[in-house]
C-alpha cells in the first residue's frame, strides 16, 4: 500500500473550501485531490456511500466535501486505499496553527502571535534598499535597530534575488554576510537567518552564528544545501520559484497556480526529509513575486489558506513587492501602506512568519490582524 507521505506528493491534496469563523466538526470542508485514477475514484465512491462524504470529479482529480467527522469515517472505511485517508489528514494539517521549529540555536515557537522576520540586505543592488547597508557597521546598526523595533528573526542576505539579478560568486556573498552575522550574533539575542541558495555560504553563515537557512530556490539551486542544514541542526525555509533570478519572469506560467506551488513545495520538503532534515525544522514560503506576475502574487495571497494543507509553518514576504507597486502606483520606498494591507491579509490567512522591511509598522498591523482573527490555536 502507498504510504501517506507518498500519497501526499502524488495527489497534492489541499483544502479548497472552509467555513468562516471557528472550525468545528459540524461544518463542511472541501478537499481537492489531484491525479486520482478511475480505480481509486471507484474505491473512494464505494467508501463514501456509507460515510456521508460527497465526491465530484474535477479534471483528473476529485473534490471531496464533508464534515471533519465524515472525513474520519471515510479513512476508516477505506483502509486499503491511501487516498481515502487523505481528506482527514489534510484537514488536520490545515487546521494546525502552532509549531515549535528546531534551529541550531534553540527552538522558535510559532502560533501564539505573528512572528516578524526583519529584512537586512547587505547588497549593493537589492530592489528596495540596495547599498544602504553595504558596510558592516551600517548593517549591524540596522540589525540592532530592527530588533529594537520588534523583529523576532533577522534575515541577512548577501545576494539580490530580484527578477533579472545576476549571480553573486560564493566568496563575495560570504564576504558580505559573515562579518555582519558574526557581530549581530554577539549583540542581539534574536535568531538570525541566512538568505542564501548556496551550501558554502550557509556553512559559513551558520559557523558565524546563523541558525536558520532561508533558501528562496527551495533546494533547486543547490540540493546539497539540505545536507548542511541537517549537519548543523538548523531550520530550513523552503521557497518556491521556477528558474533563476535571470529567467524566472519568463517562467511565470501555470495551469493551476496553487496546485502547482503546493505540489512543488511538497516535493522539495520530501527531498529535505530524505536528506535527513527533521520535519520540525522545516518551513515553506510560496515565493511571492518569484516566477509570479503581480496578478499571480495577488491570487496566492487570496488563496493562501490552501497552503496550510502542507502542515508546516508558512513564511510570506510581501514587503514592497512589485504587486504592491502595480496596485498603488508607488515606488518601493513608498509601499509601506500597501504592504500593510497584504500583511493583514496574510495574518488572517494563518501564516506563521511575515518577512518585512518596516518592522515597527508591520508588527502593529500583524498584532491587530491577529486580534481580529481571534481563533484558538491548535
């Protein structure tokens, strides 16, 4: 019989319909399951007749609608079919809100309040603040300021990954980030994340004091990065992108945006786990603006709750991105109010970490949005 983990990757199940307000057992949810064969569909249909579950064919998959209790009955009624267990397991992952993420320097607890990741770019060509913090002293001063403003995590990056950006040699990236991380690790208690796609940069950053690796390529650029994370006991943010910064704009084509993003993230999570990275050290990022048009980025934000079906903490970086500029007509430095609207929506959708430049302002936005959400955390 196919394992539940393999079934998750093959079928890419996700919750696509959910009730508003508090989720209780007597409210119906809808789960979409892709790539379901006729034999599997027949097995599900047979089990559903006695379980109070409603099926509908959608493309090559199924849309399964039922209460949480009925999903559990379906799983019990189809023990020989991993597909039958997917709706209940998917819903359980969807409803999870609290996480304890293991990092190289202690656990990070997520869920009781929004976690703010402050952006610290030590690059000369970042789309938003390129060159402002290119010296060690300026970068360290900014990192200390971000922590004082309320950053729970600092994300230090030495290579711009904006659309069209050129690759930075490993030696240069290390030269940019290591002195900054070393000094910040001595001066602030906040966990430090290294924003890199490269194993050698990650190794050097972790040795200097970083405890989280934020890979926007989701291990696609350097699959061996997973080995570095495993050996260091660091946490890993797996991002979604297609191509490289130079090519990703031309690759922003999808038949099923959310389905393809979720399937890709699940496959990359499975790669990390196969390399020995613990599941409680993994987070996912849908990659707003990375191989996504502004309209696609807005769709991702609109349907962000579907990503909760993966069952891992969600990191989202909307800060000053091009979709905000398209909507507001503002340049990057003037996009704080537009970013604030996105941050509120992200918190209401159940994301765990929001990556932003304007920490003090977005911390307040996130806190109010969380209070409005006001739901119990599982």
